[in-house]
C-alpha cells in the first residue's frame, strides 16, 4: 500500500490563529484610567452635594434671621408707655434699656403665647444678649411677682449685640430709664456667618387703657 492520498479525495487543513490577550501594562493602564474617571466623577458629585448643603444651610440661616428681626421689630412697634412693678414691688419705667438689654411693655392684644399660655392685653418683654444668643423673655403677668419668666432663643452665633435710644432732642443714648418712650431704637447685630445687621424701629405710643380696652363702634370693622 501506498501512503499517498488517492486522487480526487477532498481534504481540509485548519489554520489555528494564536489568541492575543491583554498584557499586564494594558491592564494597569485600563485600571488607572477607570480610577481617574471614577475619582473625577466622585469629586464632582461630592462638590455638588456640599454646595447644595451649604445653600440650604444659608437659606435656613437667613430665614431664622428674618424671623428674629421681624419678631423684635413687631414687639418694639407695639411698645406702650405702661410702667410696672417688679418682683420687689418697686415701680419700673415702661421701657428700661442699656447697650445690651431691653425690657418694655407692649400691647399683647390678648393673644396666645408660643408656650400656649394666656396673656393679657399688655405684656412685659425683655430682649437680652447672652452667650452669643439673642434671648426673648416674657412674663405671664404684667406686674412681676414670683412668676417664672419664659425664655426663648431667637438667634444663635451672635458675636455682638448693641442698642441705642433716640431721645426727644434727637440725641442717641446708650441707656434709657425715662418716663417717656424713646422716639426710636437702633439695633445692631453681628453674626459670625453673615456679618453686620442694623435695624431702626420707630416707637409710637398709642393711648391705651389697660383696664378698659377700647371697643369698636357699630360701623367699624374688626381687623383680624
């Protein structure tokens, strides 16, 4: 026998190609590129989140400041010339103040306080600066006996707080204990994160009888 292929016999030959894989250098480059892209994306996302948190915190801080200033201005705009007696039975002027504290009587209108306590038509208030906080104190009755004062923190991070009082001669005073109310009060606040805030509140002393509040006439409309 012969080993030769017979004539007209079909045959095929497979050509195997050598498979090429990734080299170690290519893998390292791919991993480095992926790490760079992921790090850049993370930094961008983290920065966006921090910016959003800072914007939300600033908006909340601004809202708190606005509420505190509006409360102070509203209280002062309702100040009236009504003296009281303190816990020792001594008479106090309607408005007592120095550079960092202010106590006065205001027309409360028979509303309900923040602590759900009933109060009369006239209320005694005090604003003071303590431990970088603006405090608002209220008494449940006008003439102060042994009643416990109720305190509320209006604003924090207050690094400076000062008051000035405008007298009838147009001169600014740093203390007030006069029988009459000042014409205006200047309020200066310095916040550690916002800066300086200045407010000027004009005081108008209405004629109010605390024993017999004025009744509206028949043709008058009540404003709620």
